[in-house]
């Protein structure tokens, strides 16, 4: 007998804002199966569980940049009449949100989110090794560039044609005996 498994939800959009990896309130609400408005109400009712390093409210500039960069909210569509600032949650905040919602789906999605954040950390770590290697290659190229410039500077005088010597005049000249 084949066990039916639930399909994995769409990978949440994990953004980097203020040098922290975060998930939008709307994305978390979708994952936890509640409306964004109800999700934010639950968070506000339990605000003491969300210190500043768990939850961030975006400035108008950050929200606009996020909206234009990732097309998270269309100005003419859903979310255009948001009463409150866009809220984002760090990994710890996303887990705390699952605790305040207390539903089976929230527990499953919190496990899923932890795995997504871990996967992202692994990818960043693997990218760091690639970036280090690229940095080493860049340094070597710069060293080679300096050496090549020196070689070119030394060769350029040799490439210039020698100045022409004046040709002796043919025939008899006064003063020549």
C-alpha cells in the first residue's frame, strides 16, 4: 500500500532585509492557512512574544522597494489598502507565530519553515566558498595585470621604429674634399 503524502507548500519567499533573513506576514499567513489580517491580529494580541529581533515593521521605503523588486503587492490589487505597515518575521518569529496559532497546520508549516531556513543557510555557506575562490582568482588576475603592464611598458620602446638617419647627399658638396 502506497502512503499518500501531502504535497510540499510553495517555498516561502525568504528575503534579506536589514541584514536579516525574513518572511513576509502575508506569506506566513498563507502557509499557516489564515488570512493576513487575522494572522496580524493574533500577533498583536501576543506582541510580548515577538521582541524586536523576531519581528520587524518595514518602513515605507523598504516596503516600496520590496514591492517593486519582488512584486509582492500590486498597487491596484490585493493589499493596496493595508492599514498597518508590512511586517516581516525572522526565523524565530515565524516559529513563534506557529505557537500562537496553535493549529496542526501551523505546526507542520513551522517545521517546513525551519527546513527552508536551514536550506537557505546551507546554500549561503556553499556560496561563500565559491565567493572566496573567486576572490582568490581576482587577486591573481590583478597581480598578472600588474606584471603584464610592466612588460608592455618595457616592450613599447622596442616596438617604436628607430629614428631615420639622415641620408647622405649624392654628388659633390662644397666643403667636402
